[in-house]
């Protein structure tokens, strides 16, 4: 059984309902956490973040103003040292839930928040974040979004005209509008190799191969003549 350390660390609360925010702050302080601030809007959250960078943020999806908690999650992920965050949710439509999932949150808490669930979710999010710091990660930037992904989570990349689909092991694929060669150069990861004009694979997920295809489980990815020699050399070394 995994043992989690006693509660400690700094938490930023981004919630536009005063009573909920105050209650969360009181419960977390009583449990041993330090509250760096309570924000009701995106702009206030950014200001509080810079004043005293937290170890974790609690984010209501709907905030006061135009920008949402999802926007602030994007801000957190774009920082040089991204921190984990947990969403506070009530009734959220499917579009916002999809957008929230794409920011890779450390968890979700449904309102009204129960204290045992609050403390457990924060503890797990902090623990997982610390564990992931030992994993190799890559950063993918596109438009207004920045994705910080463990290398092992990337399975396959496929190009289709101006779009690239990044197939992941633990969630739906990312669809990026970016030149394939530029994306591979940005990743700069030795375990991700190009096998075809339109395909690249993560060597960690190869299960078998022959002269024409490399297989990721049951998925076959073609090897083109241009890359065959270099690819087969790398595969033979596995």
C-alpha cells in the first residue's frame, strides 16, 4: 500500500463563491496546508500565483469574468515548472468537460466538496506529480495550448496534410495543426523515431516488426524505403 506523507504544501484556491472558498481554505489550513490566496477570477489568480507560487491549485471551472478555470489551468501548464491542479465541478456541460480533460488535471471534486475526498484527492495529486518528476517528459506547444506529456504516454504520431494526430496510451489522441517535421524536432526524443513520411512511433511500445511494418500491439505502422535501413537498425537493438 502506498503511504502518503502528512499534509503539507502551499495551495491556491480559485473559486468565485465566497462561502465555498472560505470553507475550503479553513479545512485545508486545519489539515496542515498553507493557503497562498483565494482568487475569484483568472486575472486575480495569475497575480496571486506570481506573488507566492503554490504547490497545487484548486480550480472552479466557472469563474467571475470571461476567462475560466480551464484557462488558468492552461496558464499553469505553460509555466517553466508546472504544478498540479484539481478541478472543482458542479454541473458542467460536455464541451467544458472535454476542454478540462485536455489540460490533464490531477483530479476532480464534485460540489459540495466532502473534506475526506478533498484531502485524499490533493494528497494523491501531489504524490503523483512528485513521482512524475522522475519520468522523462516532452512539451508540445500549439496555438494557445501547451501539453506536458510523459514520453512513455506517446504511442504513435501520424500526419495528415497540415494536421498531426498524437496517439496516447491513457486518453484520446491530440490533434495538432503543426508541420510533422517541426513537431518531431520540437519533441527531440531519441525513443520516438520516424518510420515513414507520415508516421513516427515510440520504441517503448513496439511488440514486433518485419521489413514492411512495425507493430504497436495489433496496430501496424508502415516502414517506408527511405527510412527502412535506419529503422531496422534501431529495432534490432531493442
